[in-house]
C-alpha cells in the first residue's frame, strides 16, 4: 500500500481522549464579595437598629410652659421643625430658653399660629439619636396647648 502513508498513530476514541481538567471554583473572588458585603451590611444594620431603638425608646417625658419665641423648618438635607420657648419664673427675670423639635407637620403649623403667645408643650426626650436628620435637639414635642387665650 504505497498510496497510503503509514502513520504510527493509533485510532483515538472518546474513551482514550482525556477531558481537560475542570477549573476549580473561584473562591478568592467569592470571599472578596462576601467580605465587601459584610463590611457594608453589618454597619448598616447596626446603625438602623440604633436609630430604631433611640427613636422608639422614650428616656423621659415632661411639660414646659413659656412664650413661643420661634418655630422654623430648617436643615440642608433633612428639613426638621425646630423651635424655642422662653420660660420666665418671675416677671422681669432673665428667661431660660428651651429648644425643641417637632416631628409632626400639623403640630408645627399649629405652633406657627401661636408665635409670641404663651404655650404649654408636652415633650418626649430621646437620648442618643445618631443624626440631626431626625431633629437638632433630643426633645420632641408631642402636644401643644395654648395658655391664656
């Protein structure tokens, strides 16, 4: 058989051809993703829980009376209602000022109508609120009553 070249090759079958080895899973990339998610999610969950606890737990409640000096909505990013009353123990005495935050818009609009008048404020104190986005003070007014209409 001179017409056909002779080769030393043996016929190959599917059984004799070895499949390329499977690449190992990328564990390094998975660990990096898990680490980054942990670094972001764990502090976010802790901060959310802290906000929830400080706004949900009332440290103290009380009532203050005085002349409403100002009420305004202020803030760069988070607008909050902030106000101040002047409390005088005796006529002619130097007043003490009580600053407060109002979270309810309808209460804030009611306070705007009472500007310069004598009011009584019922408030809740929330200590440890982590941001001024919820209010600049730790005293949140829950009820307003006008004195001497």
